[in-house]
């Protein structure tokens, strides 16, 4: 992540912490909301405008830089061993998922069959793994980086593929809030790259909406999973019918 992007992300978090929206920023700077959105999307702020925005959250630019540096020191990914520890304990995985979705300890206890002793013990493990900071009165502060993710094909992702994925797809996807789309065709490498960028943007929008909704009461938020996947691929049964093996590599040498 470039420093410009990291600085913009830190500014967004500072605004959110104060409960401020793009509309508030626009009014403060006497600009339209659309202009503010474009400025944030492009990350193109003049020093004067950056100072104005910092003033809105009672910060100096140096404070914002410090916030950015603090964020950069947060972990973005666990080690293989740490993920293995979480994947091996379904209750630990449950509590980890909940706290990353910003549940409180009390919300976890009132929803799941865990004793207070069990819950605190599990939270203490997550504190040791530096996913959270366990504060007095069992309050929880999530301490991972904004772009935290599970290891590609690591223990958590393997657990998902072997156990959770079949459960997830055991649905007709016809209920409200559900949708399954499948299509296939033939794309050039360039078109594939274009769609990859769009998929990345979609995931970023999902994460941004998740962050926006964190402040809502738990009763107004619903556990939501989205699988986005694309690959240059041919159905195995089709491959077996080929006269010659497919010798057309997607990655050019």
C-alpha cells in the first residue's frame, strides 16, 4: 500500500471515529459531496485541503501521519502456526470471527453456548495472537490492520474449503439477500485483467460497507458471506474429451 493510500485510509478512519460523513466534509469545505468523493477516490489532496480536513477532526497533519504509522505496524496476516491453532479449535474460530465483525464479549455470550470463563479464555488467546487487545471489563479492541486477511490457502482457508464451503453452497440461493450467479465464456488475457480489477473493487466495497455498518446495533447486522472467484478453467469432464491436451498456457513466458 502506498503512503498516499495509507494516509487517505487513516483520514477516513479519523472521520468515521468522529461520526463524520462525506456530506459533513463537503459542508465544512464548501464543496459538493461529489467533489469530496472524487478527492478521496483519487487521493489527490492539496496541503491546504488536507489541513482543512484534519481540522474537522481536531488533528494536525502530523497527527494523521502518526495514525498512519500506527496502522502500518498492525499485523496484516497471521503465521501458518497461528492460523493452525485457530482452525483446530472451532470455538476459537467462532470468537475470532465474531470479534473481527466487531461483536462485544457480552454479545458473544448472549448468542452462543459459551461460559464466561470459556469466552474470556478464548479472547485471551486472541490477545496473545495480537488479533485483539483484551481491555478491562472484558472490552475488546480489534488491533489487526485494516487489510488483515487469512493466509492464501493457509489453515483457515483450507478449513473453509473442506468444511464451511459445502455448507455455504448447500442452498438454492432463492431467499431474500441471497444470489448465486454463474457464467462462462472465453476471454483474452486483457479482458481477464479488467475483470480481476473489478472483482478487487467489489471486495473493497464490501469491506467498506462492513466498516460503515460496524456502529449499528447487532440486531441490525447480519452475518453475510460473499464468494468471488474467477479462473481460466475448463470442466474436467470436457478436458477428458479433448483429442489432445490443452497446450495453450494462460501465463505467457
